[in-house]
């Protein structure tokens, strides 16, 4: 199982690197910052693009896997199925039969990122 997990990470690593490069490049540009639930709960176009890159790579390599993404919620067949807030609050899932589930935060530390701080990550 450990080798299988490492293989999965190795296959997604190029997408993670592409996403990280995009985040670095976009950080000081027009982020199109929006507030989600309160003023310190932000989402930017970088969050959304990072998530798109990662979901696309996972779907291409592992179409049978489930994905729970912060901005899109539960994703099946490339489409958002559950509101992210309700998915995390209610532990909802649209694919309980998947052997693997990816839980993505495409830009962990959006507030730091939006203020130009280097303290952010892809989780």
C-alpha cells in the first residue's frame, strides 16, 4: 500500500509543481479576491486555478478516485456535486465506494497569499 500511495503522489507531482509555479507567478497580480463566508475567509482566482489543475491531473490519472476540494466540494467525473461547506460540515460524499479520496486545499493560507506573504501551501 505504501508503494501505491507513493506512486500516486509521484504521478500527481508534475501538476502540483505546475500549480505551485502558477501560484508564485500570480501572487502579485490581479487576484480577483472574494470573501466567502466572512472577511477573513477569502478565495482568489489563484485558489480556483490551482484546484482546477490538481483535479484535472487526478481525474486523468485516477478517474476512479473521489475528490473533496475546498472550492468545489465533492467532485465526481470532473463535476462538483456537493457544496464545500455542507460537504465538510455534514461529512457528505457522493462516492463512498471509492478506494481512495483526495482531500485538496489548493491554496492553504489564502489570506497570507493575498497579502504577499510566502507562508502558504498546496495541501
